[in-house]
C-alpha cells in the first residue's frame, strides 16, 4: 500500500497552517498553466515535491477507476464492518449521497480493541487510512465528509497505488476553483498541508519560524526507507502569530509582488 511514510507524519501533531499566506498564494494561481504566476516567473508544486514532502508514492497504478455510488453503504460495510445509516427523509435530498461524516468514522473506529481478530484489525486500519486520506489529502469543500471513492482503493493491501499523483491532481483541481472564488466563505480543498510545507520550503513569504523539534523522530529505521522522516518533519514545530489576517494578507501580497531571483 506504500502509505507508512505518509502516516508517520501524523502520529504527532502536524504544524498549524498559515491560512492567510496560503490565501495570498492561491490568488497567484492560474488554471491555464497550473502554476503560480509571480513577478520572477512561474512556480508550481510538482510530483517530486509531493514525494519528498509527504512520502506518498508517485509510482504504481493510477487512481482513475470509476467507483459506482450505487450500493456504496453496503460496500462500506463490506470493507469496514459497519454500514452507514440510510437517508430516510421523505422530502429532502440526501446531503451526502456517497460519503459519511468524519464524526461517524471516529465514533465507530476510535480505538481498536486489544483482543481484536486479524480481520477486525484490518477493518480498523482501513477506517483509519480512509479518515486520514479524506481529511488531509482529499478533503472537499464541505470539510466534514469522507467520500466513499477513497475507501475502495484500500480494499486490497497488495495493490500499489500512485497516491501522490492523485493527490497532486486533486490539489490542482481545487486550486483551479479556489483562485476564482471571491466570497468571504470561500475555502480551499485538497492537499493543503503539503502545499503549506512546499510554500515554506520554496517561497520566503509567510514562512513561520521553524523551532527545534519537541520530540526527536522516534521510529526505528531498521534499514526500511519508509521509516525515514520526510521533508515535512523539519516543519513539525513552528512559531505561530496572532496578528489580524487582513493585515498579514496585505503584507504577504506585497512580499509576493516584490520577489526576485535573489
């Protein structure tokens, strides 16, 4: 499945996102080129960046298979052992026709029993990965729903998927939409956590001060490359500020406009 290196990034507390800096950067995005247009030229987050920052695989089968939503509740039950309740309202349309609330996953799979059978451990592992992937890598605009389509690839542990490629494509799509929104309630979905780390690494704007790590990397390597920390680990502890967002937004836009090659 090749998800261990990615998962280890979230065994601790990930850094807070600088939403104001990300908003300023998003305003520089151009859907025509899938890149940020800056005074010094164009920049964009690449597959190599995704792999180095997150540990997600950029090799393997593409996540392009169509997933039919018919009977998705029964398919969820087959993979995690619990069937979501059907929508029973007579006049209102189901607001989540192909997914469950994150709170539903957390309620049913908060902690795996110590005496769980191997089959039950697999169900809890699927639910954990489903929750993590849909909250961090593939979140949509609702911010509260785990789509069924990202559970189905977890059916077979032996299949190697190119999660990194799917993550980057999904992020591009979310940026395409976000850069054209203007409402105060507009949001940015997709792999924002990876975009934030990339911005800190590549652009000296909105870069929070990286502090000494509170805890060292505590996972033994044992010669396994998947246990090595990713680039994101260097930003696991950053200094935060509480200055008004609009003040910072104007400052970040000015800094982006003044960027040079030096």
